[in-house]
């Protein structure tokens, strides 16, 4: 792929453009899309574009961004186009705040995880069918926090592999809580086939941007290469991201539980859900205490 042709192919000739994600690292699969960030100061959803049999995920960025999650996504961008040098200066400022951004994102993820634990328990008490969805989200937020505290910002398709490889530490001891509560031990080709169909459907309902094409392609890659646990984790993480986008409108979209039960591969045992939520919350508090020392 000739990176210099990307702005022209995507019609981005007037703005600073960078390439991020796993494609600029040593860790990418053939199924991974190209994460292209155009700094056009627009607040628009991601757009998925297919060109020459390659998938491009077009993100819109702003130089006034303050969100640590997005700033970490911009970290180490490979500059493709920057006539004004504004992008170079912006990336330099991000690098200066590198450690602080990881710490902030980790803290935010832990807080979100505990919020999801509380929502899971409240939903159980109120006989709300979304309880196991909240518990799954809590697990993935815990994974986000641990990954960030290891100074890694990775896409969903690579996160489980890195969690396996992190060195032993008081914080990384809690990786076992993630793997226990996410459900990866249930992964089989038949289950994953059902999960991906529902995940694709949920993505089309929420994102409406053809992300489902990348989801299907990634699932196919994982299954072909017998990476079943990684596939399970990836699909669950994608669903977590989309579930959080609609968390405030769940009461108006209760029928979504039918697709989410399969997409998330939810746990039906409510007592086990409570135990898992307590376990995740305990890990979050322990990590917050360890990280503050």
C-alpha cells in the first residue's frame, strides 16, 4: 500500500492526515483495516471505505482534543500529509503527556468498569434483561485499564494476546479476572458463528457505517487460524463499544436484548453474575490503590 496515495483516494487533500492503529506497528493481521485520521475539525462518526480490496476506517480529528482515549489513539500516528506542520506539533505535545494520558485513561476505564458493575447489580434487582450486558462491559473496561497501565493502546483484535504476554505484576494479576468473567473458555466455531451474525447486526443498527464488513472479516481470520478465544474477546469488545453508545436509550430499545443475548453470549445465572460483578469491582479498587502508590 502506497500510503502517500491515501489522501487522494479518500479525497482528503486539504487537511493533515495520519495513519494509526495496528497497521503502523508490528502487530497486525491481514483482516485489519487502515485507521486513517483526518484533522478536519469535524465532529462526525467514523466512516468505513473500501478501496482496492482494502478497508479504511476514516476518523475525524481536532487539534483541540482533550479526551485521553482519543489522544492515545493519535499517539505515534504516521504522518502522511501535513503541509502546515500542525500535526507534527500536535503529536509532539501528545508525546510529552504520554504517561499522564495512559494513567488518565486507565483511571477513567476503572471508574466506568465499576459503574457497569453497579448497573449490572441494579438490573438484576430490577429484573432487567440487560444485566449480563453491563457485566460484560465491566470486564472489558477492566481490560482497557490494565492494558493502559502497561502503556499499551491496542485494538480489540490484539488486546487478548497482549494481556497474555504482560509481565507479572500486582496490577497484571487481575488479568485472570478479565479472562474469568469475559467467557472466552466457551468459544467454539459454532458459537462464534452465531455471535458474529448478531454482532454484525448490532453494529449495523448502531454504527450504520459498514464496520460490520471488518467485523466479519476479522472473525473469519480468527476462525481460519484457530484463534477462537481471541475471536470471542474481539466480538465481545466490539459489542461493548456499541452498547455503551446506546446506554442512555436502552429503555426505548428493549427489543435489542434479543440480538445482544447472542452477540454478547450472555450468562443466564444471576447469582454468578453478581459474583462476577463483585470480583471485577474488587479488582478495580485494588488496581486504583496500586496505581496511586
